[in-house]
């Protein structure tokens, strides 16, 4: 675990610098010449899961309707500024919690931008045929459902058993949900402190039977603020177990799935929509607490829902923070995301940054070459099987950095309920 520990420390230090935002209220970014991706955040959930570090609040219909009105306006403001969107990812929270509003929002997006791809996250209680048909009619190509685990004891201890159903119910809902949209993705989490090898093997067996088009297996990621609560609830996490479980997952899924990122596995015979951070160099974030990456800078919207709505209804962009990256920082981010998608084509990288990756990121690449994490192959840098786990560690630490920033921002916005 020596290499993994070095990598984890490296990424943790770098992410804390990435999220050291400038003072003052930022101006909105200028529209790029080409269409980019749009991330939309819907923060409402019926229950708040104890391990979750996302920006989420308890669902109240009236507040959610006002929020959707603000979201529509924010996206129009980007349109009026010259932005165009080729792909849309709706995440949360639970984006399908108020379906009529979501469908109305998607219809407006279709009208204004005709994006090629729309991906929507949901929870297992929204996997009914009516909802899936309506989403498909709205142009949704990928539905990603948060299953997390099929183990009843684990579902009970993370508070999802009563709300989203037992292992049997989840399995039945997942199996019946296939075929409505191009890609049905099951979001899973591994390395809960009380999760045994047998529990993970049970998850893998159920997935084999239910056979969704795509499976995303996230390692448990908890922010510093959530760590104590999770330790009290389930005990301490082990990164040794994480590595061991990751190799179990990759070997089990290899028969029916191909890797499409370090933690996403897709059916061999299906063309897939992958995670937007991998496929999009630039994206706008709409909604409270959403992040965007545009014109070499990262932008964050306010985490306060009242302030988000008020500012939009006053005709202002609800941005609360910005950090412009240097070329080296941006090229590091491009390497992290590119190789998370398993390989990086060096020619577009050179075109974008004016220098080859070796020139800009020589020490990092040499480190991963010597550690056996990457190999060079006809103008591409590719992850080796060992490198895939290194990238899981890097992305886990990167997203933990994002979660820590979210926690601080939520605290500053007066949101403390967990
Ligand atoms: S895990 Fe999903 S359902 Fe649970 S609180 Fe987080 S966003 Fe909401």
C-alpha cells in the first residue's frame, strides 16, 4: 500500500489547493465556441443517508417547485449568454423526486439545445415503468439508479432498507427496469466498514442475475465531517480491504462487462454514455452547489437554496466562488480525468495545451511509469490493471476533496442538518 498512500497524500494536497477559491463574487464565464456539457443539480431527497456527502436537503414540495423555477431561469440565462449544450447530466439528491417539474425542465432543454445525451440519476423507488417511459420520451438515454448494496443488514444500517426496499425488492425492480432507456446503470458502493467479503460476493451474484447495462462500483467516500458519524455507526474504514474488494469486483465483472472507466463497467455489446467528467473537457453547473469548469476556471454556485433562488429571480448568476487554473493545473486535471477513462490520446492533449504531456507532467508520468500504473502505446497513455486501482485511489481522494469543500460551503450557508 506504499504507492497508494503516496498517491492519496499527493491528490489530497493538490485538491485542497484546487478548492482554495478566490475572494469576491465571480463574474459568469464567457461562452465557448463549441457546445459543452451541462450538469444540473437537484438537491432534494426523501431521506438523508448517513454516509452521503453530496449537497442534499430534505424534500419539501413547495421549496422544490420554487427551485425548479429558478433552475429553468438559470439555464435560460446561460442560453442568453451564448452557451449551448451537447450533453446533460442531472444528478442529486434525487432528480426524479418531482417528476412533472423534471420533465418540464427536460422539454425546455430539448427545445433550446437538442442535446445528444441526457443522463438522469434516480433512486430504486422511482424505477417503475411509467416513470421510465416518461423519461425515455423526454430523451433520457441513461438512467443511473442508486442501489448501493443488496445486503439487507447493510441496507438497514445505512437507513435505506425501509425507504428503498429489501435486497429482493431491489433486485426485482432493477431487473424489470431494463430496456426502457439505452443504458440502465446500477450505482453500487463497496468497502462499508461492516461489509464482509461474502456480502460483496452476494452483491456481485445478484448483479449477474439482474444484468443491468452498466455498473458503477464506487469505493465508500466520506468527507472529513462525515467520518466521525460513519465511524460511530459502522466502525473504521480499511483501505486494504478496499484494494482487495476492488480486485474481486474487477475479476467477477470481467466475464460480462468491459471497463469503461476505473470504476464503471459496461456490457460488452452496448454503446454507453459515460460519466460527464470523463467525456467533457468543459461543463456548466446549474443548481445550488453545482460546479462548472469553463474557460480554464472552476466555478461553484451558492449552496444556500434561498440565496440561490433569490439571486436568480433578481436576474443574477448564483455563482459564489471561482478559481482560475494555471496551464499546469489544468493539464494535471486533464490527465486525472483522461486516465480515469482508461487512456489518454496525447495528440489532442498537445493541441489543447501547446506541449506534450511529458513536457508538462514529466515527474507525475515518470512516477506512474516506474510504479507500473501506466504504459505507452502508439500515441496513447494507457492505464495498466494495477494503474486502474491507483486511479480509484486518486478519484476517491479527489472527490473527498470536493466533499470537504461542499461541507465547508454548506456550513457557511447555514446548512448543518445531516
Ligand atoms: S445517497 Fe442518494 S438518496 Fe441518500 S442522501 Fe445521498 S443523494 Fe440522497
